[in-house]
C-alpha cells in the first residue's frame, strides 16, 4: 500500500486517473478525503487498499499528478467526446504512425498488454482519431508512442478510448489524451501542424 512518502506505481496512478475522471462531484476544500470517500462506495475493500493505500495514497496521487488532473478536469468539463459531436478544439488532418499498448481494459482484461500499430488520422492537443485493424474496446486506457517529424521525434501519450466505429477492414477510434510526457513539445507539434493546414 502507498504511504505519503512512497511513489505510486504506474498501475495505481493509471487506475486512479481513470476513477478520477469518473468522479461525478469534485470539491476543492478537502479533495483527497472527498475522492477517497467516493472510492469507498465504488470499490471493494481489497481493491480500495491496493489502488489507493488509504487517504495518504490519494493525497500523494493528487499532489504528484496535478498537471494530469488539471487536464482531466478540462476534458470532463468539456463533456463526453463523440465522433459526431462538434469539438471546441480544432482538429488537424494527418497520417502519422502510432504504436499503441492497451494498458487497462475493463471490458476485456485479457487484452491488457496487447500492442498494435495504427495511424493517427487527425489530432488535437488533447485528442486524436486513430485507425487500426484491431478494435480497442471503449473505455480502455492506452499508452501511445507517436512517431513524427524529421528528424524523427517520439511523443509519449496516455489516453482513454471514448468511442469506436467499426467497418469490415478498419476501426476508427476516438482517444481522449489525459497525459503527455512532454506537453510543450506536443503542443508545438500541434501548432506547427495547424499552421501548415491553414
């Protein structure tokens, strides 16, 4: 279990991020306690202990992931992202290779750890549309490496599959990005692509 002076594991952090995005009521006075109280109602005792390590673990999660949490709040406040919805943020058409690993998948746990190749067909600073032969279940948490530019630059992203559209040969997947290893570099990449598209 996590204590205040420990470092949360990748699995704990990812699961807490996912739960945080599902948390319907956010408070600012004692966020850690309110979030933990909500988790007590959502998880069994064993899962609660493994994921959080108690209120101290939740406090550590909130403290060490403030940037990701802020992005999560922004995504949440923007509402659910559907492929037929009008997006507030401009999307840029592209054709960029992406290496994807399914990190967490409640709908099909046997897929966790599966890697696949896809193509990013459009992008924004906090989302993308991915095409792949393999269908990724909605709600999955995925880690992605985007290969782009000359010289080649790798962008490491984490996101949640928000929608999936199937055809016989290809799958369209909408991914909401909630963690970017180097946000400034990714934002620069987006702004550069936006400039070229105009």
